[in-house]
C-alpha cells in the first residue's frame, strides 16, 4: 500500500484525563516495527473494560491513552519478521496474544500468554509496545496504548501475536462481536468450567459476557439456567436467550435469600455459577448458591473490590476461580468461531443492539454502556468497503456457507479437538463422569 513505511494521520478518540469525555483528535500512527502489524480498523465495539480504564479507577493506568479492544479491520502493513500475515488480510486484533512459544501457550490449561499486557503479573510494558515506546502521537506528545489493541483509532499497531486472520467473506460489522464480550462469555462453559448436560447453572450479570455464557451453556446441554441481574430489561433479554428462571439479586423467593432458595430448590445448589457482573457482592452470592462438594464459581471480569467468602462454605468443597477471554487461545480459536458464525451456529447479530454513525458518537455509545442500555454498540470507523459488511444473500450466501462448513471440517481434521468441534485440546476438556443429582 502507498502508506507502507510512512506515518499515517487519522482520527482517534483520545482519553486525555480520567473520567472525562473522549476527544476526537487527529493523531499520528507510526509504521510497525519488528514483529508488529498496522491495522486499519473498520468497526469497533465498546466494552465495560474500556469504560473502566477511562474512568481512572485503576491508579496504574497512564493518560493520555487510546482505549478500545473489540474490533475488526484490514491489515495495512507489517513490520520485519512478521510471517503469514499480509496487507489486505481481514483480521480481529485480539486483546489476548498467543505467541505460541511460552509455557502458557503450550499448556492447555492457560491462555495467559507471556505477552499479555494486563494484570498484576504482567511482565511486559503495559501501555506501550514491547520496546517501551508508543506508536501514537497527538499534539506533539506520546499517547499510550491499551491492552495491545487501542481500537478507538482508525489505525492501530499491534503485535503479530495478537492478529487473528479470519475468513475474508465474513461480515466485519457482525464478527466484531467476537473481539471480546461474546467470546469471553461463550468460552467458559467449554474451557473453564465445562457444563455437564442436564446440569443446573447460574449467571450473574446479563450483559454481552453473561449472554455469551448463556449461549454456551445451552449448547453444552444445561437443563436449568438461572439468570440474575438487577435490571428488568436485562432479565427480559435473559428470557429471550434461554434462561429458565430470572431474579434480581435482592429478590426473596418464598421468603428466602436467593442463595438459600437456589440451594433448596436445586438439591443443594448450582453445579456452576458464572459471575459476569463485576461485583464482589455478586461473586459472594453466586458462590453461596453452589452445591457443596461440587460447586464451582467462575469470575469472568474485573471486580470492583476485594472478595469476602464464607470460609465454612469454602471448606465444604466449593471452589472459586477466575478466567480471562473464556480460556480461549485467541489465534487458534477466533478464526474457527468466525466459521461457526458463517454456518449459522452463533447468534452474533443478536448481540449488536446499537450502531453509531461514526466515531464522533463514541461518547454517546459509552453513555449507553454506563446506563446498561442494550448489549453491544458498534461504531464504523472511516470509509467501509462494501465487502466488509453483512450484505450477502441468495446463492452466493449458500456458497459461502458451504465454504465455511468445509473450513470448519478442515480445522477439525488438522487439530486435536473435542466432540463439540472446538479447537480445544482434549486434555483441557476436564469433564469427569460424576454420579450426582445435577438438578
């Protein structure tokens, strides 16, 4: 491309200081260096994590920064040493890297690649590229990155290990939903706490992540799916997506606390409770709702403060653990999830509730997120090629679906998979045959 090796001037939504509206600025994006890829972002979503990082609630976050980590785009150029990725490729820049050479990438139990730029155990620069410098400048000063993606910019630079090359026929305005929220939720019933057919599970927090969990639980064969959220609109969504019972966390069914009610009704409690609300109170309520000896509680997102768990209930065999990105290894998994969407197996359209006209409306989208209005807001970035959107119908659509089926079959032949067709090593599918009452 004619821009290869040159600085690109484009628009971005910059957070200059904590808890202030983002400012649409003209920025400069440097060319990619060794092992890096510059991507033209076509669509970006807004996630609660973006809102959190811009709020200033994390004292370790440095400003100014460009947030955003849920997007689709087209490769503009690649740096030295990049293999298998070319200008023009359609990609999802994943917030979770997969270098394929560290202990986490080798191990089926972990997807926390050593290059992941998040968390207290982070061993690489958290808001720059690996060399400690940024690729963004605005008004003559450096602008920091966010989780290695920074998709609130028309162009961004990410590590090769974060680039997930996908089917060029996939509509980028739809599969953008795979960038974070849906994928994070959907993976947990498969990878982190595998749901047993016929079991009873609960989901606290009915946003994009919680609904993604619900889709996964249904696919895994859960019999009872309990949805918990204080917002009535969210509970209506839960019913639409297949929840069998819906509650506010403050409800007292039959005069009992919610955990007491669930333990009494479901023979000791839930087999698995998924917490996607970001609340320490929700984590505790979820934990107290699980079955002794077997119950698992999985924390899926950033929690607002430290947890307090009843030690006597912990002693009774209940477990609690956390997970990032649904346990998926990004570069291995996202292309396959795109193919599952292409053959009609993932309801991604239902996760996109609002579409903004352009980047200038990003603060409106953030306000929607803060008000819990809808599931996901998607923003188009700049000029969008017609081939990048969902507009294929008729015989061509059928042909694309057949090609997607073939692609999934080829992936199954080339990788170690479980019986559900996911590229998850069998040893990660840690499901034991247990003779207990699941309901």
